[in-house]
C-alpha cells in the first residue's frame, strides 16, 4: 500500500472521503491477501499444487497492480515515492545494449547563444524484446551546461513509461500479454523461459506488468463496448470460468459473457469486434448489466435468461429483439441420432436433412448484401422453413410426449418466431457460430490456466482478451497493436481520440499477421 501523503486534508468532508477510500483499498487488499494465504497454507486436502498456486498468485498480483495503477493516476506524488523505493536489481550484462540519446531541442545557451557542453547525464535501462532475442535499451539524457553563463543546464525530459522506474518497455509488456492471452502461456512458464536467457524475472513481476497494463487499457475496453452496443445486431453467449473461491481452497463457477459483432457475411459497414465481461453468475441480472440500453437484435441460444432480460426488465434498460440459433436446434437432433445408434432415428434424421437444405440456401447467399440475402431467403428458404414447421407440428402428434425427440420439436416450435426472424432480415445469421468461435480462446486459456485466481484477475482477463480477440478478428497483430497503444496511452493520448487506437483503425490494419495464426 502507498505511503500516506505528507499532509492530510484539513477539510472534514475531504478527510472523510480520503478515509473511506483508504478503508476500501485496505478491505480489498486484505481480501486478496486472505485468498493467497488460503491457497498456500490451507488444510492439506485443500492445498493447491505448485503450478496451480502460481496461477492463483499471478492473478492476485495483477489485481493489486491494477489497484496501484488507479491510485497512481489519482495521486502522482504517491507514484513518485513508490518509484523511488523500487529496487530493480541489475539486468544481465550479456544482453546487447541499444543506446538512445535524447538531446534537448536546443544545444546552445539561451542566454549568450554559446555552445553547451555535457556535464553529466541521467541513464536508465529497460528490458525490451524482439522475436527470440532480448536486449537492453539504454536511454541517456545528457545534461548540457554553458561555460560562460552560471547555472544554465539543459536536459531532455525523461520519457513517460508504463512501468515507472521498472525494466520493461511497452513492447515487452505487450509481448508478455500476447503470450498469455493469445497463445495461452501462463506467466510462470514465461518466467521459466526468461530464465533460460539468464534473465531472472519472477512470475509476480510479470503479473504486476500485466495488471498495470490492463488498467491502462480499460478505457479502450469501455469504448469498444459502447461501439458494439450501438450496433444493429449482436451475438451474445456465456461460458463458465472456474475462479478460486476465497477461504475454501477450491473453485467456484464464474462466467464470461461475450458480445460479438461480425457483419462480414452480409458486407456490413462496421468492423468485427468482441467484448468479454466477467460475472459471478449467468443469471439475467448479469446479462442485463452488460447489455443495458441496447436496442437492436440479440442473436442468442434459447437460454431462459435472455428471454427474461427482454420480457421482465425496465423499458429503458433493454429492448432488444431475440433471434435464435439454428445450430443449437440442429445439435439436439444430432444428439438424438447419436444416442439412438445403431438403431435408426428417422425423425431426427429427416429433421437434419431439412435443416441442411436451409443451410445450403444460406451458403449460396453468404457475402451478399442484406437486401440480396433477404430476397434470396424469401424466395428459397421461406418455403422450406414453412414446410419444416408444418412437419414438426405433424410429427409431434405421433410421438411419445416425454421422448427426447418430442421435447426437441416443442423447443423448435416454442422458439419458432426467433428462429424464423433471419428470413425477414438479411443482417441476421442462421446461427450464433461467430460468438461461439470467439468463446474458444477463453475456454482454451481456462484449460491451460486451470482457473482465474480471483474475481479481479478474471476482470483483467476479460479486458485483455477482448482487445486481443478484436485484433485477431481484424487480422491485426495483437502484439504490435498493444505495443503501440500502450506507448501512446502512457504519453497522454487524449481520451477524445480513443477511436483512433482501436484495432480496426487504418494505422493498425497495415500490421497484419498470417490469418492462420488467428485460431
């Protein structure tokens, strides 16, 4: 925790505000400390193995770093004190040095116009990375003085850095984030890889860098969410995410919710993007918090929470129209046919064949304008869909009402209006496969990391994953984008121009990567 300021507020109201903020921070840090203690020193039956403990601690330390970043923004003097006390040690001597000399804009005396000479210099070192090679950037800032004029000393101002007084360049922090959230490489493994180069940086230090960067990038996450909520159509999905439960030494089930926009199948004007948000549950209240104020089409599965969100909430909270997913319906028939094997399942088989005909029409229309897609669907898909509904109704009369097939037919008829909505709107896809693809990296990262160490760590995970996956959707190198954006943000990029930093901005579209690496 940062030191107290030299002078406390004298005004009682300001002092109460200061005390409340301090107590809140103490409570959050105590909770994170208890979480770490329980993970490491709990009962033997609840203790985590060494690798699991590393994952817990890195998420906790990222959360603490995010708290420090927020405090540093509010209190620059506290940041200066923390920077002065930080012990960075020494970078390995065998690493190559890239020396950058920052000279003042003027190299002549402002008084007599005589030449200035160097009397001293400030020098700092930060650890940088290029592919498969680490290097040290030495930044020298010579101090220039005038021989004729007493007291004249000029020096270039020190550049702003994401980690003030720390080793890493913004490029190195971007590399660590990309490795963890794009390539699913936990921080403790990255620390082991650094050690093979003779660089002793432990997992907790890497976690601090990542948490600090997540706080710096959070305004872009908010802006991305605002832009997606202004879209005419969004795909929504949720997936479980194990999170360590404080005090129990075991995990609880949290959820990542995703908003996805991908209008490329109908040549829409808006670039693709995805926003993740962490919530402790998957109830309607959590989805409403993410979608509050949305007025467009919500493309989703038949999960009851989405219906509750649009039916029972305030009129000004959410007024979206639900479009349901044919892929979810098709999977139910596939499951029936698989479980019946080797016996035949004629109703499920014919249902799959009829749905396949709808997908054949859709495949022929992919990439066309919304007007062309609507016209093609009306001409070719609507007759097939109408016949399919009548067939569902007819078959339902002859089936055992408690059978899985009857339940699936009732599901289809109960959701028919939402399933058929795509026939009248060329912007809507038949399924929510776009958002399901966006969920795969989250599931893979959860598999490799086992679970998030705390709720705050999961929130940072959501912020960073949103930005990286949006880069991938726009064929932009996430590592290059993160490196450039972090450098601009720490150097005072104006909040009014955040849109220029989003992955689909023309500046970043030039830095594309092999699309085969986006999976």
